[in-house]
């Protein structure tokens, strides 16, 4: 007779089956979790390696670019085109440093020796050249323009005309005579009045300056004012003489070439035109007045009148730049 299972036995058998399945499932679950953890770790490692490689590549590229820029020749960087409207003068045409500063920079001197010289006192609100009447600046430009046009007409066929043209161009750059017609620059003057390429004009001027010792851009305002005032006096008086200022041994020299027989007249005319500059050189007293002006206690110069007035022929009123305003 077959064995008959009771309900209790059947329930116990089902419980044992359920426990076995649970144990098998518990044994299989850790294996799956371990596999997922391993895969996530592999992905994290590969991602870190990729990021480190990208950083290394970007760093190498940046370093290579920096090295290329630093190794670029200086000449290539200096030859970069200048902005429109900016003109760079060559080193030979730039104004040099004061000799005292050069000695200090070279270690030849421990301090700067200031040489006090005459200073212009030109307070005009509108002036073409400091210390020179505007009308004198215009007359000098007009007179020199006639000579420039005559030399330009025979240039370059006549070597003599070319020499004169180069000399006049060099002096024009020194005095900046183009200010007489309120022009902006030397280039504007040669293009408008001489119909000449600026590059050619600058080359001629530079050669003449080096050959004849013409100081382009190296003269003080006082020297330029004396030169132009004297030249304006010669033009106005229609006197045959030449005047110029040069630099010799670090000093500015005023040169006058005139026939000995006409020298008294020429010197008198130039002296009268330079007298306002001479008054600027007269030292002031502590009260702010010059000698002979009635405001100080200093002794008046002998060339003043006995009554302390102005010398004969000078008239009344102040000196300075009357008529240039």
C-alpha cells in the first residue's frame, strides 16, 4: 500500500525545496556583483588614463607653441607693419641723449652735470616756432622755397643743383621750415611744393647732413630761434650773407659768413633782431623784475641812460616777442 503523505509532510518538503533554491540564488548573486564591480573599475581606470593622456598632449602642444614663439627671430617681429599714419624715423634721425646722460649711463660719471643756459620766454598762445615771429617764419619759408624750386628744376641732371637741393632739404628738416605754411611734416612739404617722393628727399637730406655736419633734430629751441631771427633780418634787409648753427664738440656754434666791408651793417641788423632773445637772458631779481625796469634794487647796466631809462632808439614798453603775437 503506497505511502500516504500527510499535509504536514508535504509542507515540510516544500519548505526544504524553497530553502535550497534560496541558497543556490545566494551563491550565484555574489558572483554577479563581483563581475559588475570589476567592470566598473576597468571603466574608471580607462577613463582616467584617457584624461591623463589628453592633458599630456595639450600640455605638450602648449609648450611647443611657447618654444616656437620664443625662438622666433626678433627681426621678423620688428618688421611687423606699423599702424597707418605712424612714421618711424631711423635711429640716425632721432634726437640723441644729452651727453651728461650718456656719461651717466656708461658709468663715466656719478651724477648729471646740468649746464644752465638761456631759456626762451615765449608765452604766445599761437606760435609757429618758439622765439620767432610768425611773420618771420613765413618769410623764411617763402625765400627758401624759391631756392628749393630752382634746385629741384635742374635735379638730377645737374650734380651741382642736386648738391644744393640736398643741403637745403637738410636745413629744412633742421629748422622745420614747413611750419611757415602750417604743414604737417617734411613729407607733406616736398610732395606739395616740390613734387618729389618723400623717400628720395629724406635720403638726400640725410646724406647732406652727414657730409656737411648739419644737425638734423639736434638743436635747441634757443639756437633755432637765433638762426631764424638772423636769417629773417637778412631777408628783410636784402643783405648778402649767410647764417647757420652747427654742433661742434658737443656745443652749438653760431656761424655768420659775410663780406668784411658789409659786416658792420649786417651785424647791426642782426643784433637788433636778436635783442629780444638777449633780454630773455638778463637775470631777474628776487622781486621778479629785470635790471633797469624800475622794480629792483640792483645796479642798472652802464649802457642804460643816466636817468635809468631805456637806451636811445629802443622806445618804451617791454621787449620780448612784441609783434609776434
